[in-house]
């Protein structure tokens, strides 16, 4: 998100305020519906149902119908995102919105021509039912997929663009990298680098445990309980931010340094995770830790894969992960027994030794290289290329 100061004319401001009013009205309706819902009753209406109700409300209410459907639908979508964050324990429950306090609305499906530069310090953004609104071009604006318009308590307007990352040019060196998702380390690169997703520090972890104990002791409905909950939510949000930053850094770095990037195909790994053998010879407690971390890591991994494809379009190859951890990168012998422990790979055929995840990352790299060569119209897969692609890894089924 990058934020810019918006400078609407008085006439435009009137329409913007109306958009805010509609967004607030729809949001508050959603809050109200969910407040009245109680455990044991039929479930509160979901997004689709609320969208249907919105259509009905627009048919019955001229004031709403005169407004922008995008603004109103996005308010519902924002509410559902807020509920998801609440259930994910990273945010507080979405609350009633008051007039004049942190108002705003979101516009989606933004086209390339909807944002333009007028002068060195001036730009314009097209807002439905408002038209072109000037904003201060304080720094370059990338390609936006959506934006949010907000008005703070002081009456200042801002526009924040959600940007599609610009593709990063390939280095053109022919360098190929394989990335393996590990259990203990978050990702291993074929270069030998072991990457770990940042987590809370020791002091923060201790604090979290203390807070969670305090929460268990706090009386329901007490002020103390609310305070503790907010503190927990803040810690978790901090951890989430660190993970997001990490994904951005790693994806940019890989897109810059390598022409071709091989990663595991998650859809396949989800089905064959145990067959992959990463958990076959776990160290003590690895399995439990894996259980705790799996959801979080899977999440981060999905984001990493998505970001890589944004930043290096056409240069990312998804590799079937089966056998990547059981295949010796030196002699191609496949044996589950070669995976001596969580960290160590020792080939039963040729005695080649490597970090188990790095060995897997190298296999992913080689397969990705084979795909890339074939895609360039080079030698057919399995043909006499420098390093023969692993036929076993290319078989499907
Ligand atoms: Zn070997």
C-alpha cells in the first residue's frame, strides 16, 4: 500500500462523503446482523447472501441505489475480511463505524488508465460517480489493482493504492535455482542457503505465553480481558508483518538473481506430503512442531509462490515434489533410506552426502532447468542435455 494526499474539489468532496456514508451504512448493517447472531442459531449470513440482500436493499432504497455498487459491495467484502481476521485471532471483532471517524471506501477493478500523472507533483485518479480527482504525486505510482479512499478525523483525504508488483527483469545469466520447502528450515535453496521464516523473538514469545495465561485468568467481559486480548493481537500482527516482509525480500532477491526458479507444486505436495519423506525420519518433536507450524508455513509458502510468479512471470516452474527428497542429486539413485535424518542425506548407492533439504532443492533446480530448456524449444526432455533431467520426477501419475 502506498498512500497519497487526495485533493478533491468541494463538489467532489460531497460525493466522496456520500460514498463514505454508503460504505458505513452497509458495514454497520453487516455488523448488526452478526451481532444478533448467537451460538446455536442458524449461521449468520455469508458474503453471497449479504450481496443478495444488498441488491434487494438497493431496489427498495433510492438513496442506496444512487450510490456506487462497487463501494457498497466492497464494504461487505471488507467486513468479511475483518471477520476472517477476527476468527484468525489477529484482529479485534469488527465494530460499528461512526460518522466522521476513520471513514473510507474501496474501489476495485482499477484499469491502467484510471490513474494518470498531470504534472511533476500532481496526479489524478478516476473514482466512480465522482470523476477525476487530483492527488499529490509525492512518489511514483505503480500499476494499481485497487485503491482505498479515506478521510481522517481532521477531514483530510487520502488515496492508498494496492499495487501489482512490477516484474523484475531476469539477470540473463542462465542461473537456475531450486527452492525446497523444509519442515525445520522454512526453505532450502539449491545454492546451499537455508532460509528461516522470521518468528517472534524469545522475549516476545515469553510475553505471549504470559499474556495467554493472563487471558485465561481474566474475568469474561472485564476491562483487563479486553486489554490483554488487544496486546495478544498486536504481537500476532507483528509476527504476521515480519513474515510478509520476509516473503517480499526473498521473492525479490530470487527474481533478481536467477533466470529460472523451480519451486514445489503445492497442489501435488498437499496430497503426497508424507510420501515425500520429509517427515519419514523426523528428529524428536519434529512431527509435533511440524503440526503447529504447518498451517502458518503453508500460508507463507503460498504467498511466496504467488509473489514469485508476479515478480518473475514466465520464469517460475512448479515441480512435482515426489521423490525430490529421496533422489540422490549426484547419481540419481532413488531410495528412501538415503534420507538418514531430518537434516542429512547420504546416498546408499554412492555415499554422496548433503543437507537433505539442499539435496532436494538441487533436484528441483535440475528439473526446472529441464523444463525451461524444453520450453525454449531446446532439446526434448530426457534428451542428452548437459545434466540429464530426472525422468522420474517428470513422470506424472
Ligand atoms: Zn548417489
